[in-house]
């Protein structure tokens, strides 16, 4: 429970764009005595497109009224053929963090979590190595070492799915250097967030900093994206770049990149936790 | 008339925050068979604050229906104590550009205007010098040379006000290096846009690039802001910066700054022309 | 002749890295009573690599002494197996600008040229269309209309080479939308500067803004690079990016991109004109 | 001892600009069989100015030869009236970190230190509170709690000076919220690095994020600078900014600012540790 967020609710919806969507939801909330704090809305095309909308509202006693609110919303939802959800923002989401051997993103997330900036419950850290156990334990977080080889990929996946069952709303790949098999991707569709160390779609595949060095780019980047079946092709949530030049060796690109990765991943996760990210085909709508 | 914008309307409003504002306006537009294309809304504080909202909608035959629409809106406006306006976006705003001796911002605006990027009518260029007449004439724009000295400041102001009468929705100071007297500021309140060559509030006053050089900053900036009675203190619309270092002389800062100024001013004007800028005390709300 | 640059000379050199290179050139200039104003030096690897160096110096009467200086430098150059050049900076370089139908880069360069920021002689504008003739003439610059079709590609190339003969140190492709054939690329090796409208290597090929829109990136970019036989693969001189989001249509990306393209191209050209760009394989060394 | 840096030396010098400085030092190193890896040089004005130069070289057995090298350099140094130093880069500098109650900069530095990115010895953490003792101890670093009140300011200063004696080449103020008295500033001249949470010179003094919020700026910044007797007026080492808008409350500015502060402080310290920062009056020359 997040005391600061008590009474705060969020309606997220997508539906075919048509007149009356915003008005109807606004009217609905008004009729429930809810204060609308924020409306974000985007339409891909107002004649024929899809509307994405997010309403942030305040309603005393929301936790108790949530089920009733959802039941009452059904009429509007059906009328406009909505995909929708209403969430109690005081209920923290649960995150599982996957990591391999590089710890900069993990450490960054853990410090943001301990200082209260990252508003989520971190239910576990999962790794194909044992290296990060000490860090996990110093933060009092469960650590699961699940070795992965080419031969044991699906066995490991089953183990992962068991560990996650009921314990994770989303999975964060904080420099986890193993392939995510398709069953897991399906089960956690648009809920696995990866940090890729290039400004995608440049430098897809392995060793992006080496690729960037070889190509002689003047900017390097990092990309937070949802994981899909197509490697490095999932919907992009957030990106940023830093300036580099000929004096930078690959090791410098990695050092500069670490700061980019930490900040871009932390931003991507924050948008997700605040229910601000919608997936639109292979792209995202992010209400900052 | 802007054919591309035919039928597009914009409602802008501010009022004390209270339940029902967004719902009521949405409902109003829905009742008029208008398609809502975009809703932007911001509240300084949802308990006790001020709400700023902008509705972009499409309505066939808007030009003919505008007065009726305004009349019908009065009920809602009164109920919520709104400051409001409904505008037909196909009616282009009229700009007067003031300039002195440096032409980079002026040239930039004129090229954007000629290519159709700057969607406004430029009704005149006004200068305290005669240097830019050739440029104005090559673009087919009226040029008024109004000399200004300390002694003739108010005489010049009267001349300016006569020239502008009915011919300008807003005034752009594109590196106009004279004081704007208070009568003009009052008459064009929140409609005089200046480009200042620093990241305000740093380096208020004269010679900001020299000041920046002397202080040894590692970033220089530019600021587009509304002009108020307090020099360089008006509401900031847009800012940007560029990186500099010890190798840059004052002349380099000026060169780098020119690009910043051109881009920041053009952005500030575009936001204004699209009715996206609201003034909130000494600050702005800009719906990008 | 550029009066401001009188007496200013530039030595550029590359050679296998070995002890004594910087010392010997410094000593050489000292012996000639030249003031060294700036030394830039980069080695790809100080054991086994290549050194790139640029010396900026001041020497009274340089124009008259240039040939003698070059003759005297031969000893050092041979000792260290240098590729080298000594240039009189007061002799302006000659640029030919190629353009097709989009004029934003051309206009930008012409204004920078007229205000004295772009320190070069623009000897001609060449286009496969006739659209820009008016602009060229308003700036008093020769305009050559050389139509190009698939069938006449090599005929056009011959025409281009004739026009350029003796009239261009470098060619700027300011949104020139035709293939440059190999003979021209060879003759003007590392002297054809193109502006590409993406952060290469992302979105190689046609319609990069459409590609960027389809991929849903959060940053768009522009790249100034030398043209080589491999399309969009030449050495990158300069890059920059701007932030975009889901609200931006392809037309918005184009608008935002125009500003990026103008600034990145102008920077790339300035570095080239100031002898600050070295080609290192498929990469560049740029001494800012 | 830093094994990776064995044999690497750095000459830093400033002197009146005059012909022969670069040549003489290059020649000196050449004569010692040192490989010059990098030369950075800047002159405020090549007629009458001051030259700042940094030579990075490699010389087998440098540690043993350092004193001899220094002795032999004296002739050149006297000839050109240099302020100079030759340093063995394998000898790590010692840092003392001062902190109050906000831990984000401290944590960031400690993680960079543990992963080997921050190449220094952290000899102690000093605080006017006891809050960070646990963090310090988890990293195995000495923690000194030195309470400070207005009445005990100079007593505390004496304590600080005792603690630092022989144990610190430089002092890092990682959000240390107390005044540094003049005796300490003198003793550690240009060796006390502070992180200020604004883009100085904007928002000098207390509560810069509140000031930034009140002024409605569109960018917030952070500044790493040397501490001088004039509060917030010392030479700026590094600055950066992030974009904000009307939706950001003061708490958001603080959150966004924390990332800026961490990165700007880490950069400033890295430049200092690599001997890349020179103080030039109230400005810096930083060879990136």
C-alpha cells in the first residue's frame, strides 16, 4: 500500500475513435463524485483511428469502491468497444528484476527503490549467475540463481515461470544477457522491459558499443523497450543519447553508455509503473 | 484562410478547478456533433487550483457556426466562472515583426513563412533602422522604419500603436534592441514575444554572451518569453541550450547562439500560433 | 582572400605513430618564427597506430612564404612518412552546392554565407530541377540546371565534372536526391559532403522519416557524412538528434528534422572548411 | 597503485604564451624516450595571453625516474616562467567526500568507485550528520561525524583540517549543506569540488529547485564547480540540463535534478582525477 497514493485511481482505455469517448468517461467520473486530476488522450487518426486515453482521478475510499466502479463502467466500455482497466494507484506493482553479470542498472534501480523514488515492490532478483547475490541480500531482496545454457533454456524458462507466478506484474531485464523464450514472452506480453545499449534500430544484435565504435558514430544511445518475439524489435518506450567522438575507445563508450542505460531504464520503468505506457502495434504511446 | 485547417476549432479556458469542467465541455462538443481531436488539461492543484484546458475539435461548417457556438457556450462558461475563447483555426493570426540590426531571426522566420511552416500572416516588419528594408521587400512584406531615441521613445510608441492597430494579433521581437514602453505592453498583454539570448534568469540585462563568456559557463542558452513591465522577467515560453567550452570566444558564443535563438523563437511562435500557450501568473503552461 | 585570416596557416598530417612527430613539427614552426596558436593531435594507438595532427600557426607574410615553407617541410615529412599539407587559411575554399527540390538546407547555407558565417566561396549551385534558380540568382550565384534520369546518369556526371573542374574544392549535397556515380566520388574523394535525414546507421535508404515513424523511435536525427561508393555508409562527420513522441506525424518529423538537417550540415561544412576533419578508414577524426 | 596506468605520466603547465613552449616540452619528452600519447593545449590569446598545456606520455619505469625527470624539466620551466607539475598517473589521488542528509550523489560515487570507474582512493566520508554511517561502512570506508552549528563552525573546520591532513588531495562536497570557512578554502584552493543544483549563475543561494519552479524555467540544471570564498561563484567545471515543463512540481524537479547532479558531479571529479582541469581566473580550461 502506498499511503501517498490513497484514493488515486487510473482508468486506461483504448477503443476505435468515435465522438463521445472523453465526454462519457468524464461524465461517468463526475457522476461518481471523483475529481479528475489529469486527462491524457491520443488518437492515431480521428476519423478512423484508435483512441488511447488515461484518466487520473481522486475518489475518497477508492479501495473499497473499486469493484463497484468497474462494474458500473461496463456499460460505457461496451458502448464504445473499449479495452480498459481501472486501477487503484495505491496498490504497488510487483517487479522481478533479471540480471546477468553487469550490475550498474541493478544497483541503480535498487538505490532508487530504497530511497522511495521507484514506487514498486521488488519481489525478486533472478540471475543466470550467482554474482549479484550479495547485492540482493544487502537490500533484503530474494535472489534466485537459475543457470541457463543452450540445452537448458526451456527448463530454465519453466523455473522462471514458476518463480514469477503471482509474484510479478512485470519483468525488468536489467542487462540480462540471455534469450527470453516465447512462452514467457506470451505470458508477460508488454510486461517485459529490456534495456538495450544502442539507439535502436541502429546496432541490433550483439556488442552494440563495438559496432558503434566501428561505425564511427558521433552519438551513442540506449533504448528501453518491451520484449517481443523479434529480438530488439519490440515497442520502444524511451531512448536517449550522449555525444562521443574519435577520442573515445570502446571502453569509454561502455562507461558513457552505462549512465545512459541506467537513466533510460529507470525512466521506462517509471512510465510503466505510473500506467503511462500504451502499446500501439509495434510502437508505444507514452503520456509523460 | 487556411484550407488545411477548415473546420478545426479550438476552445481555450481557465477557471477555478472543480469537478465537471472537462466532462461538461466534452459533453457540449459531443452535443454539437463535433469530433474531439485532442484534449489538453492541466491543473495547478486539483483541490484549490486553477485549471487550464484546450480542446481541439473538428466540426463541419465551423466558420458559419462559430458565433452560435460561442453563444451556446456561455452557460457552461458562467457556471464554472471561465475565462475562455473559441477560435476558428482556419483564420490565420496576424504577426508584426520588430527587428533592429541583427537579421538571423528575421531571415529564419521569413523562410519558415514562405515555405508554409509558419502558419500566420506577417502584416509588417517594423524597425528602428532602415537596414532590413531590402529583405522585407524581397519577401513582399511592408516595412516601417520608425527611428527611436531616448527622447522620442513615446512618440515612437504612438507610431507603433497606430501601425499595429487592427493589423496584429501579436508582436514578435526578433532581436529588437529597444525598450517597449508600458502602454504598448498593456495593450498587447501576453502577445509580445521576445527572444532573449541567454537561459534566463541567468545573464539578465545587456550583452549576455559577454556575461556568459566572463562567467565561464559550459552551456549557453536562449529564451523565448512574453514581454512584461519587468525587463527579462516575463513568462518563459521556451528555452534551449548548447554546449560550449573554454575554446569558444565571445564571437563563437554569438555564432552558436544565433542557431539557438532562431530555433527557440520559431518554436515559441509556433506554440503561440497554435493556441498552446497559457499564461499562469509569471509562468506559462504550454501544451506541446 | 579573407583579410581576417591573413598570416594564419594550417599544417595537417597523418603518419604512423612514433616518437618525435609533435616535437619535430613544433620545432620546425618555432624555427620559422611562427607562433603556434593551436595543436590538435590524436593517435589511434600510440604503439602501433596512426597519428593525426593539425597545427594552427601565425606567420607574418605567410602567403609569400608558403611555397618555401612547404619545400622546407619535406625533410620532416619524409622522415616520418607523412601524408601532409600546409594551407594558407586566408585562401577561401570553393564550394559547389547540389540541391534537388527541398530548399531548407540551401537557404540556410546561403544566409550563413551572406552574413559571413560560412567562410567559403560558393562557386555554383547545381540542380536536377530548375526550381531553385530564383533563389540562386537572388544571392548572385551561378545556377546550373542539369537534368538527371536513370538513362542519362553518366551523361549528367560528365556535365557535372566539367562544371566543377577547377571551380570546387568540395561538393555539398544539400538534399540532392540523385545517386552520385563512382567516377565523381573518386575524383572528389572525401570532398563530397552529404546530409542524411536520420541518425545513421539507422534508417539507411529511402524515406527515413517514414521509417522512423513506423519504428516508433523517440529520437530522430540527421547525419553529415562524406559520400563513398557505399550508399549511406561513408565516414560520419557530425550527427545530432531531437526528441519526438507518439503525437508527431511524419509531417512533424519532417519539420523537426529540417532544423536538425540545417544545423548538422552547417556544422559539418564548417569543420571541413576549417581543415578540422580527417578521414580514418570509414570514420572521421574531427578536431572541434 | 593503479597497474593499468603504470608508466603513464602527465605534465601540466601554464605560462605566458610565447613561441617554443609546445616544441620545447615535446622535444624534452622525445629526448627522454617518452612516447607522447596526447597533447592538449589552449591559449587565451596567442599574443599576450596565457598558455595551458597538458602532455600525456608513456615512459617505462616512470615511477623510478619521476624525480630525475622533474629535476631535468626545471630548465625549460624557468626559461618560460612556467607553473608546472609532472605526475605519475599510476599514483591514485585521495578523495574525502563530505555529505549531509541527501545520499544520491554519495551512493553514486561509491558505486562508481567499487566498480573501478572512479579511479581514486576514497580516504574518508565526513558528515555533519550520522545518517550515512551505515552506507560508508557497507563500503568499508571510514566515516567521521563532525556536527556543525553556527557557533561551532570554526571548531568544526579545525577538526576537518586535522582529519584531512595528509589524507586528501581533494575534497568532494556531495550535497554537503554547510558553509566551508575560508581557512579550508585557502588550504585546498581549487581542490574542493561542489555540486550545485542549478545551472549557475541562475538560482544562486538556497532552494534552487523551488526558485526554478517559481520562475517557470523550461530547463533545470546542475553545476560542478570549485569552491571559492564567494558562494556559488567559483570556477565552473561541468554543467548539464534536463527539460522540464509546467506539469513538474518541485518534487519532480528534485527527482530529475538528482540524476543531473549525480552525472555532472561524477564527470567533474573524473576530469579532476585525470588532471584535465585548469583554473584560469574564475573560469576553467577542461581538456575533455
